[in-house]
C-alpha cells in the first residue's frame, strides 16, 4: 500500500498535504479543507476521502 497516496486526483493533492493542513490549521470541516488546500473543489470525487482523513485526525467531522 502506498504511504502517501494522491487523494485528489484532479489537482494531484497528496494525503500528507491534506493531513498537514488539517493539523497545522486545526481544520474541522470539509469546506475548510477545500478553502485551504483546494482539494475537493473540482469534481468533488475525493470529498469522501477528505471526510475520512478529517475523521481520522479529529475523531469526528463537523458539517
Ligand atoms: S478528485 Fe478531488 S476534486 Fe476531483
């Protein structure tokens, strides 16, 4: 299994980029991740994966 997969294939944004943004800026919502990293702003196909990363880091996801 690849350690740092690309989560957002539209913009080639890696998992580590999203995780760092969440941790450094204390992001809570998918919208905050979208504003910060632009992941999930093109086709929206990676939004579920962003949700899972938020959940993993924060324990739960605010909507
Ligand atoms: S895969 Fe992330 S917006 Fe399309």
